[in-house]
C-alpha cells in the first residue's frame, strides 16, 4: 500500500516516470506504449477523448446532444479551438486525433467537406475507424506528425489538440503543417507550455513560417474543467486501469490532487490556444 501514502503526483515514482515519459530519448517509445495500452484496456469503448478539457469562466455551456454530454469538457476544448474559424465546406486535417471523439464532434456539428484524423497510435486509429464508420465526411489514418503523409497544399484547416507536447521536434511538425496547408489556410493548436517537459509552443510558432493571428491563455479554463470533470475521470480510471498503474494514470489525467492539476491551477504551466495562418 506504499503507493497510497502519497497523493497522486507527489509520489516520487510517478514524478520520475512522467519525467522519463517526456524525455527526448524515450518520448516516442513511451507515448506510443501509453496510448496503445489505454486503447487496449478500454474494452468498453468508454474513452473517446484524451484531453484536459475547457470550462467557461461564467459557466456558459456549448449546446450538445445527449449522447455527447459525458464528454462535455473535452468537447468544449475542441469547440473553443475551432470557434473563430469557418469549418463548413472545408477540408480539415487533425494531427493527433487520439480516440477520434474531437474529430467526430467537429465533423458532425460543423460540417466540413472532409475531416481526416491522423494519429501515430495504431490501436487508437483502429478504434476511431470502427467507432465512427457511419460518418461520411470523416476518415482516419495512421501517420506521424513529423512526416505527414499528404501532398503539399492539401487542407484548408489543420487542427492539433494537446498532442504536440509529445513530438520530439515541434519545429519540424510546424514545417509539415505549413507544407500541407493551402495558402490562406488556418492552423489551430491547443498546447500547454512546460519547460520541465521541454515543451515550448510559443517559441516554436514564433520561429515557424506560420503567422500568429491569435493567442489565447486558457490555463484557468483547463484547470476548472479538470475540477468539474474530476469525479468522472477518477471513476473511469478505476474502471479501466489496473491498480498498480492507477496513481500514474491519475497524474497523466490531471485529476485534482495531482502535480499536473496544481501546475495548471497555480499558473506554473500555462495552456494556450493559437490561431495561425499560412500567408
Ligand atoms: C493527449 S492525446 C490527445 C488526443 C486528442 N487530440 C484528444 O484531444 O482527445 C495525444 C495524442 O497525440 C498522439 N501522438 C503523439 N505523438 C504523435 C506523432 N508523432 N504523430 C501523430 N500523433 C501523435 C498520441 O498517440 C495521442 O493520441
């Protein structure tokens, strides 16, 4: 029971594993292993999103169908990311689409002409293809953000939600986004900044060929969402994750009481939403 002596996240083993997870050498290996494991554990297909969520400060809520209600906060992050950009009739690429919930939401509610979700995690793409097979404007494929399997000038919009923190080379990813975007196209990105994990989206964007149109600090919204969604996330983890991995999964999920949640709540780890354009 030694694990329970510590609130999740202050457990030194968890902190060491999180550090290793984001280390340059192991990042690729661990990212893939972790998301593949989650996909394989989730036999009941309960996980459709893997982001920290977004809550409006005044309690304003996005209108959702009943079927989407359990994923409200994760959906609201997607809604916030795309809210300033016209999506209807456009060709959209999402890099790091995870379990496909955000792709399905945008494709159903905002009516792009086509929406392609790409992820490096094969089980996640397998799940997405099966789960959302009935959506005509939606497709998924396996691929690497650092080498996008698309021709130049293929998309009007590229979306990236809480995925780029995993990439070994964010600059190369932004070069790829610039290459596959059509001139005048938009790049919409949600990403936290964390020097301890070597994640610096603002600096990378400033060095890229994309022009920053809008930057939005949503740290407080993300921390609030984690609080409002904490009970559901905890119950989900208990249902899916084997007990020895539970504390670690709480840390990655940002459940209140973890170091990760604290770093959003106290502003140590800022979380941004960016809108950029290819001129
Ligand atoms: C925190 S999850 C977010 C998933 C989804 N955007 C969401 O909000 O639910 C990060 C995702 O990025 C994917 N990913 C990590 N490295 C990648 C890479 N190099 N290329 C493509 N996807 C990657 C992971 O497999 C994972 O599905």
